[in-house]
C-alpha cells in the first residue's frame, strides 16, 4: 500500500509556536490546531492536565450557543495541544472568541470535573484540575489579541 502523507504531517513543526491555527478545511468542516506548547522542546502537557482540560473543554463548548456545530474536541497525541473540529458556520473570529471563553472557564473552574467518574470515563483517576487551570490561563494569554490573520501556519 502506497500511503500518502496526511496534511498535519506536512506542517513544519520546527516553526510552530503556541497559538491557534486552521489545520484543514474539508467542505463545511474546519479543524483548528490549538497549539499550547512548542513541539519537540521537551515541555509537554502532562497526561492529567491534558485529560482534565479535555473534559472541561468538551463540556464547555458543547454547552455554548455553538453546541450543534462542535464536531470534536480532542488532545494531540504529542501532548502539545488539542484539535477543535467545527462546522464552518462558526466564523474564525467566533472560533477564536470561543477558545478565549473556554480558557477563562477552565482557568476559573472549581468543583467536580464533568464526566470524571468510573462509570463515565475510562481513566477517571488521572486528572489534574490545578494544572489544567494553570494551562488554561497560560493559553488564554497566548490567544489574547489573536486574530483570524494569525490562523495561518508560518511558512
């Protein structure tokens, strides 16, 4: 089988910096690369932080006015960020603002982590709310002032 290189492997990861990027557009579906860490620099999101951030992120965005246009929220296997997959009826400006609000929500979150019970989650014990709050505040700062013009990967 002659396999083609997938689009995300064509991005020069040596140039990627924390930010928000349009990873791909497939018809009416847009995938955003939510890069929280510089790739290959040894500073990755811990599993507990990644897991808690994912629970809060997915719950929050699916409870906004955009809930019917959110297709997927998930972590990158390299532990440098997340993917957000949406219908293109969410404009780039709205997607950026949604991420800013998501970060503010996670940074201020207190209480029980949604979906973090044995019945609801396959690894419910590996959570780090304090770390997720720190990461959300950090990433929120990255996105402060972010514009649609910055959604393009650096060439």
